[in-house]
C-alpha cells in the first residue's frame, strides 16, 4: 500500500487502528479512536485483560465498562492476544511501559519486545507510532533497526513516528481527545500520515520536525514537573523547621497572576512518568558527556520524602509518649494520586516499607485498591487487603499517615475516630477540619 492509499484510508476512517498495550494509556486511546470513527484492535499479552475487554468489562476506574461494552457490541472494538492479528492493522500505536532498572537505567525490554512482535507481522504500507515515554533517539535507534531487519525500509515500505502520551488519570477537565497531541514523524510522509491519523480523533495536533523533538518534548514536560515538585518538597522541610506552613505559603504565592505556577509537596513521587522519565534523559546525556545536575538533585530530594514522613511520624508518636516500634500505623491512600486506582511507583509503598522496617505494624486503607497486586519492587505486600473504614477499625490505630487525599474519604470522621491519636498529614487533607491540639502533624 502506498502512502497515498494509506492516507486515503485514514481520512475516510476505513483504516484499522491497532493499539498495543491495554493499560492506562492504551485504553483511553481505544475510546478516542473509536469516537473518531475508526475500528480499533487492542492487543495485549495478558489473556485476562483480553477476556474482560471482549466481555465489555473495564479494569480501570475512570474508563466505564458501559463504554467498553458499547464499543464491543457495535463491533468498533475487539481485543486480542494473537500477535498475527496485527498484520490486519493499517496503523499500529505502541503504548507499553518504560520502567527503570534497579541501577536507574532505562529498561527497554517492553519496547524491544513489542518492536520484535510488530516486525514478525509487519507488512508494506503500515504506519507505526511509538507513544511510550523514552529518551530522544529511541524511535530511530531502537525501533527502526528492529523493524528494518525484515528487509522493509522506513519511509519507503512502512512509516514510523513518535507521539508522546499525555494521559493524567483522574482528570476531568482534560481527556485524551482534548489534550493537544505532539507528533514527530521520521520523514515528511510519516509525519503527514501520523498527523492526519491523530487529527481525525484529537482536537488539536502539534506537528514537530522529527521523532527526536517529540521525544524530547515529553521528557521536558516531566523534568519540569519533577524539578518543581522537588523544590516545594525541599521548601516544605525548611519551612516546617521555621514553623511556617508551606501550604499557606503556596496559596499566597499563587495569587500572583504571572511568573508563578503552583506545585504541591507530598510524601514522594509516584505514577508512571515523573519518578522515571527524567532519568531516561540522564542516562542518554552520559552518551554525550553531559550531566543532568538539576534532574539528579531533584531525584535525591523526591526519593527522600518517604524518609522525612517517617521522621515526622516518629516525632509525632514520641510527643504522645509512644515509640514507633510496636505501634499500629495506618497508611491512608495507596494510589499515587487522588481519586484513581493507579498505584504504580506509589510513594506509599516506600513509606510502608520504612514503617515496617522500624517495627511498626503497618496496614493501609484505599477505597480504590481493595487488594494489593504483585508489583515489581514490592511483591511482599501482594495480597494485603485494605482495612475497613469504620470507627472501630480506624480508631484502633496509634497513628494514621495520610499519603493520598482521596476526595471520597471523610476527613471529619478521621479526626473524630482518631481523637487522642496521631494523624500525620502529607497532603494538607486536614486543612479546615476541627481537630484536637497536636493531633495533626504536617509532613
């Protein structure tokens, strides 16, 4: 198929769009492209996900099952674990994880494996787009050579582009369809095809000159957030020692209508992007003899925050005459951010590890995560269940540490049930709640 023929199929919505990875990025893209008039094939190696999706069931909190069921019933979407089905697709979008190794180097396992799967089923005339956040050069240096081992050539036989995902689970003011989409193609033809594809389903597309520019743009977005969060985390520790409430400071500063963007402190970084992606650039920069001092310093500050929360918890318990060892401590909120069921890279795990290491009896409560699944770095918590939210249960803890401030949690109840106990608040959740003196300790 020529690029003109593929362009016509895209513009007429006759192209079959394949999406690899049915997770927090891939599933919203299914909704977006089906909404744009395309048929979508979802590919994932997890057979349980495939069965659920084809049965019209969602496993992500903000993607309703009714939406999946409607798309399946209308035959706009189906899921598969058969790699051979990818050959039917006119465009294939890669949405797989890009974690770090234990030495904080990029783990390219998923991208390489996916590229090899596509290569085994690649045919002429297909458009391949990588969305996974990665270092500048990945599309050209990693994906392209694997696909070209087939004998087909990028820009001639198939087309290659990069378009960074910009998902933010739990947001209601922006969704995939309304978040501007940066697109960088490998060559003018690939750029036009990818820009047209996304333009059929997303309100605004922002073309850039190359895959590398698009890759670097996503890294910049996350470095910007990482560094600024580290700044307010550091200020939180300093202001706390001065007896100044950092939250009040931020609220005052953000009244300035220009030159300031508010970022907020917390118990550490979580999620699939900010704790990880900046270090992809750190790793790549070494190839050019460069160091990323701001990124590395921000990483040091942010990764230490669970230790700071631990210190504040020990201080609070000591004030009440209790040691941490042997105390029953409840971590409130396992998800990495409020009102989602996503606990990837959550600082709550690190906090729970630290509390347990120093002898506390640790439990957690999260209405969105009833049971902890197996994770790469914290498999020892797998199978642990969230405690019940009732006066007898919550009142039985010596300390409650607020790690994630879900809006559905009744903080007034927490204050009442924990009278005479310690509440360590890392999210300013107890602001405005009537509490006893020295009951709430900000961290």
